[in-house]
């Protein structure tokens, strides 16, 4: 059993990007710039945003943070997005989710110019991904694809079960893994990522255990601790745990610890590969966001 080291792969990606930025600067170019819009003071969101900005600085990107109080009016957020759409010094930006209840997430996400949508959540990017066209792919599925690729885990002809149908993870993950790989990854045609037989499960799925037992690869993104148990996994399966759940733990300085959606201790011995929480998929999401920022920087500047 191999524990997939997302921290190491994310560090490798940051190093690759740092080298790329150095080459751009040497050639007289300017560094890529990512802006992050955050509304309110959700503690998890504040941590993510801090980490995203820190990661930008590590690789030599510029970073801008635009903060609003939780009671901000929708028009003000849209105005800030329109300014970012026009700002030629900003290559890409994201609006950190979740947003406070009174804001319309769909309208806000659609106000983003899709060419600057480094989250890959705009309908244009989602649609392109669905069609197998070159697109910006949302950070978590992109990071998982990268982990599978760098650990040489083939997906061609494999049975993949995804648990969770979110727009951020489950749906785009299913689209990527079912695709003909040469459409989405022209430079990596030797790696057969895609061409899988994908089953997308969710809270209403019946016989989840039976479905999972048939899977070569299980990707769990349901936000439910211990959802995937030992008796749901066949010997030699690959398990990717996307869950990040805060569990109260007074022995920890912060008063909580992070666990995934997988009963890791009991599931891991049956697996060929498994991602831990923390240190698996989590660090990859920020690395993917940086890769997306570099991608749009190059596309929009014709590099
Ligand atoms: N909140 C949790 N994950 C994400 C993400 O990938 N993008 C944004 N914008 N917000 C998030």
C-alpha cells in the first residue's frame, strides 16, 4: 500500500511554476497576478485565502486580496468583479466560496469574465470541460488528475466510483475521467487518464456498498467523516479522499483536527494507493489554482 504524498507533489508543482516565473522575468516579462475576493469572516475561508496568497508569493506570482464585510450588497461585489474583469494587471481571480446566504452565488460567478476564471467554475469553462475542449478545470479535480498521473495510476477501462455530485468536485471529476484523454490532455497522450467507466453516486444512491465494491478507483467527496468503510472497498483499490472535516479535539491546540471522508485506519491496508487527510488532495488544490493562473496568464498574453 502506498500513501500518496500530496504535499510533495504540490511542492514539486510550486517549484516548476517558480522556475517558469524566473524564465518569464529573465525574458523581460511581468509575473502572473492572481486576485482573491473574500466576503465575510468564515474561518476556513480565511485560512484558505491566506494560504492561496502565501503560495502565490512562494512561486513569484503577484497576489491581491479584495475583502468585503459579510453584509455587503450584491451590487458592490459585482462592481468589484467588473473592475477585476477590466484590470489588465490581474490575470485571473476567484471569489472564495461559500458566500453569505443573501448573495446570489450563480449571478456572482457568472459576472466573472470566463477568460479570468481560474476556478474553472464559470459555465463556459464547465461546458468546455464537458465537451473535452481545452479549458480551465476546477482546482480539486485537476489536482486529483495530477496525483493519478504523477503516481502513474492508469484509468483506461477502470471502474471509477465518485461519491458526491458537487459542481466543484464530483461533476467535473466524472467528466474528466470518462473523457477520451487525447482531447483534454494533448501533451500527455502517453498517459491514459480518462477512458474510465464512471459511476457518480450521491446521498440518494442505493446499494452504495455494493457499487463501491466493484470499483478499481473510489473518489470520495461527500463531506461526511467515515463514510467509506473497510467493507465497501475491494482489495487493491485506489482510494482518493477529498473530505476535509473539522472534528472537535481538545487535545489539539486549535481545538479540532481534520479528518477526511474515509475510515483511513481500516481502509488503507486494503488499498494499493490511498490519499491521507491532511496531506493528500488538500495541498493539491492550491497548486492547481496556481497552475490555472499560469495557464490563463499564458493564454491571455499569447505566450
Ligand atoms: N471554497 C472551497 N473550495 C473552493 C474552490 O475551489 N474555489 C472557491 N472559489 N472557493 C472554494
